[in-house]
C-alpha cells in the first residue's frame, strides 16, 4: 500500500472511530468542541481524498516525509481514540490528537 493510501485509510479510521465514540456518547456541552473537530476532520478527509484523486498522487510522492508524519500522527490519534472510547475523561486528549492530525493534514494538502 502506498503512503498516500495508508494515510487516507488511517485518517478514515480516525474519523470512523471518533464518529462511533460520539455516536455512543450522550453529547454534553463539554463534548461540543470534539463534535466540531469530528466535523472538521470529516471535511478535511473529503478534501484530502479529492485532492489525491485530482493530483494522481504524484505530488504526494514528492513529499514522502510529510506523509510519513501524517501517518504517524493518524496512528497516534487512532491509539488515543481507541483508549478513550469508554471514558469521557480523555476527550481533551482526543481533541489534541485530532488537532495534530489536522495540522499535519493542512501541510500535506
């Protein structure tokens, strides 16, 4: 699997896990920022996917280091999401992990 395919699948997994976590949790006021982050991640995931198609992945291959860092951040975020699925206490940790993914994704797009 190429780095851009790996990064897309990891980001999609982040989004799906976050979506599942929020769907199973009663949304309280303190979770609204995380809800907005999920929406932002979903929008960026869509833009990332369409840009991958448009650029035929040539440009992404030129910046393999940025993709490697994106993959690392996405894996770290997935680990945090998986650890926090059962507890609300880790919401800030999830938000921070998603912020890192979004920041790195902005550098790649």
